[in-house]
C-alpha cells in the first residue's frame, strides 16, 4: 500500500450520582413536608379528622402518581443520555438556524456498517481490515452527526435512481481511490443482481493503475477513478538541471488526462498527501513554472500555485450548470513520534483532536475555492477524521509489515464522506431516506 504522510468514555459515576441527586433533593423536601402535615393531622379535632383523611388521601394519590411518573421517565432519560454520547467539535460558530455538515461529532450507531467489505468486489484487500486480521469491530459502529441537523439516512435504491444515466468521477490520490471504493460498495447494497456491476475494462483494482471505471448497467450509471496525485502535470527535466532533479511538476499545466474528466455529472477532487518533502524532494521531484525550474520554491507555495491552475481549469472547462464540482480537504492522519513514523491505532475514537482538526493544506484549498467565480463545494472533512484514531488501516493491510496511519479501513470513515456527498448531490439536507 502507498506510504503517504499525512474510548468512547462512559459518563463518570460521580456525574451519574450527581444527576440522580437532582431528583433526590426535591423528593427529600416533599417527604419532609408530608411528614409535618401528617403530624399536624393528629392534633386536629374529630370534626377536622374527616377533612384530614381526605387531605391525606389526596396527598397519597399525588405521591403515587409522582412515583409512577418517576419510574417511567427516569429510565428513558438515562437511556437517552447514554445514546447521545458524542465526540464533538466545540468551536462551532453556526447558529441553530444554520447547518454546517462538517462540524459535529461521532455517535455510536449499532445499525452500522452499511456494507460488508468482503462481499464487495471493489473494496481492495489492503483496506479490508477485518479480512486482514483485525478482531475488534467497534470502529465500524460510528455515525457522523452534524451539530444542527442530520445527514439524510442512506438509501441505496433512491440514490441509484437519482444517478440513473449519470457519470460520477473521482480524481486524486489513494485517499480518493478509497472514497471511490466506498462509494461503489455503498451503492451495491441496493443492487439485486451483483453481476450487473463490473469494471468496464475487466481491470483489477491496483495502486498504480491510472483509470478505473465501474458500471452499474441496470441504471446506465458509471463511477470512474483517475489517479492524479498532484492534479497538475509531471514534466521533463530541463537541460543543465542539477543531478538531484529526477523529474519535475509543471505547476501551470493541469494533468494531461484532464480532458477525460469534463464529461461528468459530478466531479470530486482531492490532493495533498503527496505534497511533502518525502514524496517530492527526497525522490528528486522539483517544481517548474513558466518553463523555468523553481528549485527554491517551498512546497506550500507550489501547492497554492497548482490549486490556482486547477481552479482556472474548472472555470474555463466545466459547465457547472450540469456538473457538480467538489474538492475534499486534507484527511486527518494519526502518525506519532518525532519522525512521524509511529502508528498506534486505538480501539476507540480519540477524545481530543490534538490539533488535527486544522491543516495548512485544507486552509489553502478552502481559500482557493472561496475565491472561484463558479460554484464549487469544499468537502471539509479534516476535522471529521481528527477523532478517528481507531479507524486507520494500521497493520491490518495486505502488507502488515508497513504500518499505515493515513489510509482508512473499509467500511469506515470514507463512508461518512460519501453520506455527506450524497446529501449535496441530491439536495443539501433534503431527506432521501424512508
């Protein structure tokens, strides 16, 4: 697999007792009042005793009603408290009348996962963590919940009907391929004849192949993947270039296969994991712009330039009245250690983001998308993955000797990216579930 940089904690007991004490205190005051009233009744005359009995009966009836209500309501209250435990982002600036699908938390949901990776022929072996030896299944039981709304419940049949006759294209690196695989496996749950879904050219999913196309023949629908890790075009080494330059990246020219992306109904881009020194300078990759070699250009500047090239291409080549364009931001990874070479996959989501909810790569993407003159949606998934230290491939890949804290197990986090994507494709926040 490509090497790319990139508990649930039950409510404390004292909080539970504190919550119970809120109910206990009013009860204590009530019984004290009732006791005083009964004592007073004994001091009344015989004429008053009848009224006392009536009052006592009323009090006892009231006590019985309150007791029954307490027994019925408290368990339900406790159950709801336990269900709605989340890992939430606390810096939301949205109001209750607004909904940012990318600010929220992960909620335990026993109805997940949506599909079985082993039963999906388009989920590659390297991402099928259970088949590769992972024993715990808890990482598949989490649903993304935005703060002020709900993502529509996934319904494969209705989404397939919406996509009938359309073409969806994913462009990017192996994280894009993961989302592409998740997209297909999710939709296949709504297909009765699995043989009607096939790779158009009979190709097997591999890491290096540049183009894959899966056809849903019953719906005349296809979903394609193009491998373009930088989005811009690799170029030749100029004459008299230093020996350390093995190849170049032409920042002002989009990938030479970009014309194949145009004829689509939905176009989903990602890039970022290859924009680091290990993938570039240490491998002899340097930047070129305007025909000149840019040996001293920082990676951050080169990435922004490449994004501007991409934005210009979209504005000049894509009919956004037909094609919905998306750019997914940087996906949080959970490498640790000084050299970021240690990969510890936890059994449960993290309780803190540890600054993984922000990324300079994501910031650059958001800034460029915001300035574009045509509508493009940024799928800002960075903080969605920040808590999910439990969901990475780790050593449960097709090459267990190489740990992986960049890619995600399937089923897993990429399914939530696609649930958000479906909600945009069909109409943001418009229910398409039952």
